[in-house]
């Protein structure tokens, strides 16, 4: 190499760009919750260096970007994740004093906050079926909702869904819904936006053709959370056969 000349490799790019990084357009693959994609290699001259293995789940856990695809794998993990997430919510209450429980029996509610006036103990119970079916993002909303109840109980000795609750809920982006659970099926109007979650195979679920929308009197359809839809009693029976144990 002569004095003043550049090495052969200096003409090649010495930096690599991560697709989807800050400032670039982010593309999301179907079913993916990652806002960026790790490159398979970095080009330096004519060499290709493989990057270190990336534990995507650990990365998303550390950065708080865990999505529906990364819902807890068990009730025990849900309990641990709920307590850890609650500590990151900006609400004026000592969340370390809250006891967290998970139930596998509750299907109609996603969570509940219980308060003992005598001891001032707070317990937040989350539904494992609701988390499993709705995903982590929805469960985080439930946690924030129940934390507002906990704050009201601890400060005022009672809690409801009034103006005070709504004001605090909006400040931490908590859903105002009393029930955040996902129904087993959903009745929906085929002509307007009316819908209603259902948890049992009631008569309107089994025979939707014999019922009408309470808002516009339009025809109904039923959608199961696993995908099948039907409009008649025959369609319901076929869906039950198709779903089997998943019903």
C-alpha cells in the first residue's frame, strides 16, 4: 500500500442499516409484534459477519413492547408479569402493597379489585382465560383499569365508575369498560354496527335467524372467537362439530 492511499476495504460501506430502525418506514408482518427486523448479516467489504443471536422475546420484555403474540404462557407467569407491569404505571399508589392473583375460572370478567376496609388490603385478581384469549396488550389495559380501582379504594375507601374514576383512567390510558373480557362468541348485526359478546350457547347463539337486531331490526350473524361464523341453526351445529373441544 503506497503512502496516502486508502486500504482496499475502505471503499466499502463500514456501517450497516437495520431495516425498520429509527427514522425508516416500519413494516409489520402478519401476526408479528416486532417493530423492527434484525438483519441476517452485515456487509463489510467482501466479508459477511453473522450477528449475534437475538432473543426477541427477551428484547420485547425488556423494552415493554410485548404484544398479543407474547401473552404469558401460564397463570404463574401472568401473575409475575402483572405485578412487574403495574410498577411501571404512573399512578399515585404503592403497587408493592397490592396482592396479585390469577383465576382460571372467570370467563365473564377480565379482572376485579377487592378491598378490605378493616385491614386496607388490596387484591387484584386477573382472569387467565381472558388473558389467554385476548392477549397481553388487552390484559395490560385491564391491569391499568383495576389499578384505578385500587387507587380509589386506598384513597377514598370506595370505588365506582364515576367521574373521578374516569379522570384518573384517562390520565393513565386505562379502558373505562367495566368488563374487558372477550366473549366466547359475538352476536353482530349484518346491517349496522350493533354487537354483543356472549359466553354461552344461548338460544340467540344457536338460532340467530329467529332473532333481530335491537337497534335496526336487521338480521344477525354469530362469530366464534376461533373463527367460524354462522347465521342459522344448521350453521351453528356445523360450527360446533368443526370446533370440537375448542368450543
